[in-house]
C-alpha cells in the first residue's frame, strides 16, 4: 500500500492496516528510525501484577476499552493458523 504525508507531517495509515493491527483512534504508537527504515508499532499495554487468589495476573495499569468480539476472534484465528490448526 502507498500513502503520503501531508504538509503538517501527518501520515494516514490505511484502514486495512489499522484493522489488522487493531489500531484504534487514540492508540499510542512508537515511531522509530532504524537502519534507514521508519518503524511504527502500537505501544505495549502497561500492566501491573496483581494477586488474584493464588494466581499472579497482569492487569492494565490504566483504564482500557473493552476488547471487541471481532478483535478476539481475529486473534484466535491468527493463533490457530500459526500453530497449524484448521479454522473452526
């Protein structure tokens, strides 16, 4: 895909790429220049470790929007494909 930068320096990430990367409006992004390549990736979610009964679990450090069903299903299918499983 090809995109351009406008006069204000803004870059439009094509909707298909945003959808596949689960990038929503307001998603913090890391932008780096490395070895002649511009890299853009969503920032990892900051978490804190909390004890839930006998388990230690990672919980978001700040409020985050609920996961959409489509995002969960897409992730499940990607994991299944990467493990060589057939799509249910």
